[in-house]
C-alpha cells in the first residue's frame, strides 16, 4: 500500500511524494507498471487518530481528498458496511505496489548497472577494511566497496557493530474471507485502513 495522507504524521508526506517520483522512475526505467493507483480510504470515527491524522496531513500539504460520511461510503463502496458515525478520508493518489515486479525490476536494473547479485548466500558477519567491506559468507569471504544487506528480522544481530538503532516490531495482520468476494475484486475498491 502506498499513500500520501499519512495519519502517523505530516512529516512523512514529503518523503512519500519523493517515493512516488522514484517509483515512477523505476517503472519508466524498468519498462513495466509497478504502482496501481486505486485511491485510498481511511475509515473510522471522525475524531479517531486515523481519520484525524490523515485529514491533517492532507490539509497541511494541500493533498486532494474527500471526506465521506457513512452513507456515502456505503453507497460508493457497497462492500463496506460502515456503521453510523464512520467517516472516511478518500485520497485519490493512493494505491498499491506490485512487490514481486518491483523486486524483479530493481534486481534487473541493479545488475544492468554493475551490481554483483548473490542469492542463497548467508552472511555470518562483516567488517570494515581499508578498501571497503569484507563479508564472511557461506560462499566464503567476499569483499566489496558497497553492500546492500536485506536481512529482515536478522538485521539487528548482523548490524550490531554498526551502531544502527534497529528493533524488530511485530506487525499483526488479519486476513478475512469476505462473504461476497466479488465486491473486493482488484480495481473495485480503494486500498483501505479501517480503525
């Protein structure tokens, strides 16, 4: 999901605007679509942190948005059974990114630019050297000027000597099977967060 009206804080909006520019450049350079703009709907009570924060970010940065009441939400998006008192901030530029296509495109362009991609190689440790970095890996010692480590939950242990303040946070996801799945088909709904 990508959205500009960040409820968390308006300080993120300039970063997201730049992210949109970079995603569009990656699409152009890679020759394939990565971002699908479906619109985004932040649903909840008007005074709740989600709706209040998204609206605040939109107003502060002059982002286009619509404020929808519960009846309008139900009429325009019948899959949502918004109870009375629910409001929504509808942001037209929000949408989602195709993660697999984005990864493939990034790897293709990185290799084209001279990156040495290593797959299925475990990194056990690293250290700075006079000429760059040395990596202790399952494929032996590797040396490089620059390295991109994508270690996920293992990053704090792997980067412990780098003085990078990292912490792993649990992100709880819920998956629901809708009673009428046709109402949730791609392109029929905006991406959404419901408080």
